[in-house]
C-alpha cells in the first residue's frame, strides 16, 4: 500500500489589503513631514505637491511652504505672486494657482475649516477623485479608494488589466478593483501602503517582485507580463519649439513680463519672448518701444516639458537710455540682486543668477 505524501500544499495568500497593511507597518514610509497628522490642510498641501513630483523633491518645498503659510487662512490672504514664488521649481504651476484658489474657497465656503470628506474635497479647484480620497482617508479615516499613477500600476499588474489606463473602459476597471480591495478598517495604513508599494517596489521598470507582499497571486508576475503592464501609451516624436528671450538690462534691473494663466509657466514672471529668427534689436523696438545700445548672444539652452522641448536663444540687451516704458503690458523691472522673491520659472531663474554671478 502506497504511503500518503507528506508534502503540504502551499498556503493560500491572505487577503490583499491585510498583506499590504502588514507590509506597510514593517517596510513602508513613516517619517515623512506630512504623516502622523489629521490636519487636512497639511495633508492637502502634500498631496497637491506630490502630483507628478517625487517625494525627495517635495519635502523642502513642503516645509518652506508651511513655514510661510501655516494655515489655510494665511494662504488665502497671500498674493498669488508670493505663492508662485514659493512654488518656483516644482513645475506644473497650475497646481499652485489652483491651490491658492482652493484656499480662498475654503475660507469663503467653509469659514476656514478645511473639509475632510471626499464629497466636499472633490469640489475644490485642483482636487480630483483620487486626491480627495487620499486627503479624506488620512484626515478623517473615510473609507474611499485612491488611484494615482503608482496605485494604478500596482492594480493593473496584480489584476492583469491590459489596455490604455487613460481610456474610460480601463479606468473604470481599475477603479472597480481599487474599490473592491478596500479594507474594512485601517484605511489610513492601507492607503499609505498602496502609495509606498507603487513608489518603492512595483516600479515602472525592474520592479522588486521578490520584496512585494502581494506577488504570490500577481497576474502579471505569474503570466510573465510585468514589463507590459500597465500598457504604455505610444508617444509620437517629441515636438520642438524655438524662441528668443530678451534679457533687457537697465540700471541694474531686468525687464520681466507676467505670463498668462493658461499655457506654460502660467502666472509666473519671465523674460520677454521674440521669434527665434527675428532681430532682437528690432523685436525690442517694435514690441516694447525700447532702444538697444548693445546686444549680445547668451549661451542657448533647452527645457523639456511634457509634450515638447523648448529651445531658447537668450539675448542680453543693454538699453540706450533708462526707460520705464512697458506699453500697458503686464511687466515690471526687478533688481538683479533682488530675484530671490520673484515668481520665476526655474530655468529663467538659473539664467539670471548665472548672469549676475558673471557680472
């Protein structure tokens, strides 16, 4: 008579949320400056800053921002230029303008008491469904699902969901998975765990599957589809745009023009632009009514945006005579040694700081 095999069957993995929570407790991030608080204002600031920006970059900005604007009333009362100046270098400046607008709405609509429920949060400018859910989870323990880029990647791989994540059908499936996996309790640690898992383990390339607490039943790992999920959008060739920038100097000041709210660097102060093929001397005269005494080319530079690369040829221009003329444009003169407080795009700030250091 054959003896029964003594080999044990592999133990089935525990519930998905329980594994994420247990992993986060041991291996997740616990010392970020916006953690260990129920202050919805601080959580909101961090969540907006973290959109499309890495944690290491955000931390010093977050700390400076909270030092200057410790509560929503202080942020609402500040001029937009000051908000943008503190945001300078974080990019995606619509986030800063929406942050300012939202602060004023909180003061006007909620008496300065920052909302903590997803249904109210999602009505604020710049706060979408996932961001509202994260704030609500951390601020009030509301049980609601997040689906930021990192979490989308975790769910697409674990559930084996193909197709373009930006399409309505695939997004609906991912939201359904996100809702179905919510724990009955402990939403704060679970939410943080999903964020940490996507940021530090389930990486876009070369994910650390051996360290993943949910790898045992991950469809992408089992079917060897990790590299293809989530599906990446096929991008066309990167567009390039060429412009000239006029660094107009007069009596130790530089001419700055406020950019429109829509478009790149919206609402920030930048250098006047001109057609790349135009004469900078003629462009200055026709657009600004100013006469150049000397024009010198500065080393060109490039700056990459999401959908195109900007090629910039800067020109240093000394005026023939001092002038305050701006022809009704939203423009100002700023002292070259007083640029620290100006709301400038980071490449423009670097250009001007280099110019100052060389003079």
